C-alpha cells in the first residue's frame, strides 16, 4: 500500500495513504478525542471519516478554533433545516451558512412567527438526541439536479457550477443538502442549539428577488456554554449602544438620511475627543494631516482598483459630464497629494494621516446603529516608505495601536491575513510583502494568528481584534502592506543613487472608523465613560432654592476649568436628583447645602454610589484634572 508522510504534533510520521482521519486522531490525539470535530491537513479541512490522501501537517479542528466553530455552526444550520422540513412539509430551502455570531438558514414558503421557534427547538432536541450521521456523497451535476429537482434555489446554485466540478451533498436523516462540508460526525456532537430571531432576507441579497424567511440560531458543545451565552447576551442587551445612545442623547438616526448617524452635542464631544487624542498620538510620531475631497473622478477609482471591487457599494454623481464617485476609501486622495511634487529618499517615510469621511452603500437590512452605517469617518493614514524601512514602520504602527488600545483598557490580539483569491498584482510582490509582515510579528514576540487568503485585494494585512468588557471580540485596527498602488499610480522618489525608485505604501487605521469605535466604547463602558472622554462629567445638586446661588458659583468654577458640568435646577428631593444623575451616568455628583456654603466645599459621590464626602472645590478640581491628564479608567 502506498505511503504518505504527515507532520503530526511536530513529528513526521509515515502512514498508509487513504487511512481515515479518525484513526489518526485516535492514535495521536487521545486526550483531545472528545473535542475533535474534524481534521485539517495544512489548510484543507476534511470529515473525520474521510480518507487522508495528501501529505502535509495533520491536526484536529475543535470548537476553540475559528474554523472548528464555523464548521460546528454550519452543521447546526443543517440540523435546524431538517427540523423545519419535518414540521413544514412544503418549505423550500436555500442557504444556511455559519456567521460571526451563530448561523442562519433561509427558507421559502415558510410563514411562521417567533412563537413557532419553540416548536422548532423541540424538534431540534430530538434530532440531537438521535445521533444522526452526516453522510457525505459525491455526485455528478446531472445527479445533483435530480436530487434537488423540487428545490429551485438549489437548482439555481447547481446550474452555476462549472462543468466537471466535484459536487458534494450531505445527508442528515431524511434531509439532503448541497454542501462542500466538512461537518461534525453526527448530530449528537452538537450539545445545544437556541433559535434567537426571525428576519426577512432577499434571495442573494438582491431586493429585486424574492423575500425569504431567515431563522437565526446559536449553538454550543454543551448546555452550560449556551446558558453562559444567554447571560452574556442579557448583559449585552443592557449595554446596547443604540439604547444607551438614545438615553444619553449621544446620537440619533433619521429617515432623511438612512444609515447615516446624527451626532448630538454629547456624542460630538466624544467623537471630537477620539479624534483629538488620536491626532496627538500621530503628531508625536511626525504625521502630517491631510484633508481630501469626498468626490473624485471615476477614472481615479478605476485606476486604483477600487471600482472593480467596490462599484456596487459606491455612490455616483456627474460633474461636467464626467462620472464621479463619492469616496468609499481615502487612499487615492492621499496618493494625489504625494504626486503633487518630487520626493527624495531623505524625506521618507512620509506619514500622511486623514480623518476622511467615506460613504459605502450598505443594504438596509444589515445597517446596525454605529456598527454598520453608510457614512463614517476613517482615521486613515498612508505611510510612504522605502522597502528597507518597512519593518521599522510596521513595528512603530504596532506600538501606536498598543498605546491607543490600552488607554481604553482593551486587550487585543493580532491576525496576519494573506493573499486572497481575487488579488491584484505580481505574486512575487505578494510573497515579499507577506514575508515582511511575518518578520515584524515574529521579532515583536507577540502571538498572532494566520488567516490564509483573507488579505485585502492589494496586499496582506495585520488586523487587531479587541476584547471588550463582556469578552466579545471586535475587529478594529489594521495595517496593510501595499506594493500595488504605487505601481498603479507610478509613484516615485529620488534615491541615493540619483535614480527613480518605487516607494512602498502602508495603509493603516487604528480606530477603524470613529463611529464604530464610539459604539464599541459605549458598550464596553456601558455608557460610563472615563472622565477625560465623558460628555457628562459633573452634576451639581443644590439641596434647596437658597443653595442655588452657591451652586452657580461651583458650576462657573468647573466650567472655567474646562469641565462638562451641569446644574440641577429642579425642585426635587436630593435623593431623586442623585438617582437621576447616576442614571444619566455623570462621573461625579456634587451636593451643595448649608455646610458646603460655609466651608466652600462640595459633597461628592460617584455614579456608582461611592460616597467620597466633603472636598474643597479648588482642590477637587485639581484632583479631577489629574484624572483627566492621566486618562484614568474609574
């Protein structure tokens, strides 16, 4: 029998070609057997009962891996589809992928309400208990069309497949689905499934096509993990930035500009503080700051390659009979500034920053508060440098991100994403760019995850994922190494040798977008912002009418010191005023009465009901100015 070599846990082993993955797992992963969902050979994923017929590094996929979780939840969508098909005989199925926070399946001819989800969940529990096998089968195009003759959406997908492509189906009980796989071995491997909501969704996201019924779900290996998730979601609901934003009067959304936020005074204060602080960090690192137009000639977007990749998400207008586009990104504008004059190697690196307003057309169904909008401000920068400066500049950017994120108390992790399938430019330049980023990450000594094929269309990138107070993961900043744009725009600088040379371009965003980062902060802090960025810092509460004059004196002192301070004029009880100020999330609540007037002090408590007691006004102002200067999190 033919032999193949595999690398398993750092050792090279020789095995029979065609051995089942589960046999290798039993032999080499005995301690992890209960967690193994499928197998991986390099970046190729296979079912546990599949034959191993290629050489490479062999490993297992578990729920703890991103790919393993993805597989697990895609398997869960098949379970849900089987339950729906059993209960609603005339339903037609379309697609059921895993998504970032669970999975969904879209159905046609399904008229249900949220009350019906419990009935579907009950059927799902039976399927999980029955330990139904996921059975994989390879079929021809003709066979596939015959299998799915009564499923119009599957037939449409099959007809689009190229001739000769291997088509696979997976059967679970009486439900057979068109699917590449892999899947968990049987339904009992899925410990718990919860259906979370119903929605409408156009087939293939096209509003000209039929509206389908989408059922969203979540799944875990055991019930405890599901229960923990439910608790976390309840807390997340309390922190929802859309609700808190409305309560605190930070921002609003209106039909007059769908998907585009309106920032009220308090929200604009936070927005401005984010921009000012990020600008301080940039100035400290010798950035220039540019402002470029939001509308540019259509030819520029074709030259940059954005038109090919973003044309369906761009807004257009006509100026002097020329097609122009509202910018979805800031890159071309800063490139034009670079080309405005000649550059010498002595100037490089040039770090060009911009807080650029961009617009992208998103479908209305995916809009979500500040997290998914049609107009947003990117804290963009483009570093133009020599090839030998790449590692130094990328390291500086990693340090930049570290300083910014830790200021807000975020933990973060990094991911390196490599060349995607639809990539632009010379493969050799891609290889060089990837090697440069890997070298920086490895010298940096910090762990990172490799995402094969997930880079930008013009270059590989390092993404930063932040963990918030609830342990949720947010993709935020990015560093993208680009050899392609300088080629497309014929960018040059005069080198030491007197000849023209091509610069390298590094794209970077730290906040990602100011709007989305603000939404993250609202949920991370549950609206209780650190004093330096809080739009509601100090509330002064006179106990009675006779204390109002002194309250005004205190208010004036805080305002002159630069604080966001307010005076409660109402004739309510002090306890109600305190409670209301805490609900409004003021950092400090200052009660003033007869004693405070006599001693020129204030009685201080916090929004968390910590009673700090009497403080001399001038001394307390100094104390708070130190808290702001150090950007303390309290």
